[in-house]
């Protein structure tokens, strides 16, 4: 009798185990994750590692209303540290099955999480700006310099479509999204070459010189968080004059190279095409001490030699674009900073190689 009972119990266990196996195989794995793959700096002009670094991102998800983002249904901040992918805290099942959503990403924003919390609609996010008074020295190891660049992106599905479906009702595979981040700032590189009658010199305070230095006049210092928001490339930004400086972005080394100077700087989108250029034009003001030799062989020291260099050939800067300026200097600048000499025959290299007179950065 005990043997018969044992056989019956064993058979029941085998049947139940087989039944559980079949049920598990039928259901398949449940994948509830939404994974966002990120890329940055994928543009036509080369970017340094620092220019493409992503420290943290803010992810916003909005309902779709007739093809446009409307009310916010999700927000969170993620520490990325340049990782190529992020898995959202939200589960797929927390979104309506087969509904479309707009997913926006901000990278490296200096706004705090509590600043974003009250923004419950796309219009509120779209109207938000960020201000960086020292955008021009971003990335330098200085206390007052921003560490990273503000970037943004709109997520797409793996086929490049937006808005996206976050929950298609099929839990065999996770939801995969992709986004290419682009910077809100533009990059400007100025290359200066002295002609044969000019030799840059390291004159110092003892000579009555301020030395080689620069500052930016009318530096655009604020930008909308989102590309295309309020047509930000076509509005006038807040501007300011920076302080005089000689830093790592200013290649002034007359002891080793008396013929070449260069400057790397960054600006936010701006336009002054409808304004007086004298009042609103963004330009670099440089002091390039030198010895100038005239055609008759007379050498004169210019311990201060101030120049004004326009930084755009089209009276505007567009976000995430690269501007290159090449200049040959053939005469001394002004003795006084207040009246810098306008450099003539400025060659905006991007005018012939880029889109709208520039190239993507």
C-alpha cells in the first residue's frame, strides 16, 4: 500500500513539474526595461573628449497630442559618467500599451532637479533657458569655468521614428531607444599668422606692456535648453564682455613661435543681423605685442598692439556649429585698448566648406 501511494505521489510531482515547465516556456521571459543608447559629438568637425563628455542627463517623457508633445508623464535624472546607455527606472508596463510618447534628453544642464520638477508640460520646458557667464572657457581647470557642455536630443526608436512606443504589449524584448546629443554652444577657432614684417614679442610689465591677452566683447551667455525652441538661433542672446585673460585656450608663445597665435572659444547661439554691429557684434579683442619692421627697414616696438577680430562672417552663431577664422596680420594694432584696429581681409574658412557658412561641430 505504501509503495502504491509513493508511486502516485511521484507521478503527481512529475506532472506538476512538467506543467510548470510548459507554462514558463509558453509565457517566455518578461522584459520590462526601457534602454536608451546615447551618442555625443558625432558631428562633421572633430571634437575633443571633453567637448563630448556627458556627466548626467535629464529625461523627460511627454504625452503625444496630435503629433506634438503635451503633458509630462515622466521625469528623472541619471548619473551617466560618459556611459553609452542608460536603463530607465520606469517600467514598460507603466506606459499605455501602443501609445506614442515624446522623449527628450538634456545632458550636463546646470539646472537642479528641483528646477525641473515644476515643469509639467512641454511648453514650460521649451521656454526654459540656461545661462553660463563663462561659456567661453568651458572645460578649463578654473574655478569659474563650466565643466561640461549643455546638450540635448530627441529619442527615436531603432528605426529612427519619433514619437516612440514605449510599451508595445510584447514583453519578449526590452524597449530600445537611441539619441544623438548635440551641444547648445558653438565653437570658434581663430588662427592668426604674422606676415614677414611682424614678429610677436613677449614684452612684459617692465616694458609698459599688458602682455599677450584677449577678451570677448558681446559674448552670448544664455541659450534655450532645447534645440529649435522659440527658434533660438534667430534671437538675440544676453551678452557680456569678459575679463582680460591669458589661459590655455589662448596659444600665445612668442618665445617659441613669434609668427602664430590661436584662440579657442565657445559661444551660445545669437544673432545681431538686425542690430548695429558696433553695439552687438561678437568679437575677440586681442593684445599682440610685437616688433614691426617697415618697408625701409626701421624696426619699432609696439609693447601694446590691440586688434578687434569679428568672430562670425554672417552676424550670427548657430548651436553645435564650428566656426574657423584665419587671419594674416600685416600691420600693428592700436596702442590703446579703447580703439583696437579692425583687422581687414578676415577669412572665414567655414564660408566655403560648411552648411550655412559653417560646419557642424
